């Protein structure tokens, strides 16, 4: 990539760890990382408690086996994140945190306190040399790198957000597609085959970032057999939402059309992306109510019909939260949007991510 200079071979100076008292032990710590949860490979249990994790959550975070040496340049052989050139350990932001407020208001994603000056050239060289396989878009990737630099997001931090600490089968693929006359009118796409700590297939992920329209598209998250329902989607969503907020994105789009997607997206806080989409869903849900088994009583059916007949698309959340809502929404097909700027949406998102992590 001739527009970028080669990165220096010096070790990354932004590595850090928390000691047993939860104190920062590296002068180069990013200010943005002060609100990041310790990941599953970080040693400081006391630090985790200071950041608001419960004992149950802390128990879930530790003891992750890492005996497979598949690709993830930030993983050392002991499972810790490293600089890639042998530096010290840093946290994998598999869980996000916030500060202040009750459980429903505290963000589950990584917040950003200020930015860290990082050159576009360094981000580009590190990202393309170490972390991803660029399939297309060499001439159009500069605006995306500039956005990372402005947000103070290093290449390593970008990968940690996008992968939530999971290993991958080879380098993730990265492409940049133009949809306009200018390079700033482009979509950056990242696909990756995620692996379990033991190297088995976990899920295939496809994510797109559209900086011009300030939105992301979660095109696909397809799980391997018996891998769904383990909190993986919640961890990915939490970390990716944290990144999107840093980049100034305002929404995430998704098409619910695989297995539990139609139900899960509503639980996360997605809503139909238009009034017309909600009208279509109302028609479809009325038919599904009629097809519910006889064991579902008349009172429950009447309640569901009243909810579905409400013209407000947020009624979908009430459908998903109803005792029979899962039966109605499983394998349903609809186009949804998660509004990252709406307080009610983010409260629902945060609460559901916490619930899924507790259940994992």
C-alpha cells in the first residue's frame, strides 16, 4: 500500500494491566481504556470487582483455555493478549463497562474517554500487515483509517472490538467498496470465521461499516452446530457497539431471517426499520397468533392481538417479552434497525446483554 509508510518495529507503547488493587501499571495507558472491562485473560480479580463485575461474572471470565495456536496476533501461547512483538499483556475487551447509574443505564460496551493520537499511517500498516487480509479497496481505505485515528482507536483495539477476544481461522478478510464518486463514500466489510478456545468452528461473522451514512450492517452471524446460546453474540454485540459509538455511528441494520434472529434482535432492542415493515410484521404476527397451539389460552391470545394491533413499532418489544413471544418470533423474517442514539433502545440493549452473559 504505497500511500502508507511502514510502521516502526518498536514495541507498542500502549500496553497496560491492572494490578491486584485495580491500579494502572503502565504510563502509556490509553485514556479511552479506563472504562473497559477486563477480559477473560486478565489477572486482576480485584480490578474486575472495582469495575462493577459480579462474582458470577468474574467466575465466567477466568479459566479460559488457549491451547490452540490458530491465528490471532494479539494472543500469546498462554492465552493473554500481547503486542504481537512480544510485549506485555493487555486486556481483551470481551466485556464492556460503564460508570454510575443503575444496571439498566450502565453501558455494557467500552466507553471512550478522550482519544489517543495515532497516525493514519501506523494504523494502516499495523492493520494490513498484522491483522487482516485486504481483499479489495487499497485506494479507498484511507477515510476508514482516518476515522479510526480520529477516534483514537489503534489497529489492535479495532480488532479486539470486532472479535471480542475470539480466535479466528486465518486472518479476517477486509474489503472496501465504493458506492459513490468519492472514496469517502465507501463501505468497509470484515468477515471472519470465529473459533472456540480449542480451535473448533464457532461462528461465521460478516460486518459492514458505512461511515458516510453513520451506520453498520450486521449482515450475518451464523453459528456452528451446538455453539449457539453461549453468550457469544452478546459479547460480540457489546464490543462492536462500543466501537461504533467511538466512530460516531448512529445505527445498526440487520435482516432477521435465520433461526432465532427474528426473536433475538427484538430482545436486543432492534425495531422494524420503517412503518411499512411494522405493518407487514403486524399482518404476519396475526397469522402466527392464530397458529399458536391450543394450550395457549384465549386471554393470552387476546393480549397478544392487542399488542400487535398497536401502530407503534415499539410494540414489537412487548411481543418479544410476552410468555409466548418467542414462539411468535422464531424464524420470522423482518428488516430491523438498532438506534444507538435512543436512550430507551440502549437501556434495553444493555439489560439484555447482561442477562445473556449471566446465563452463559
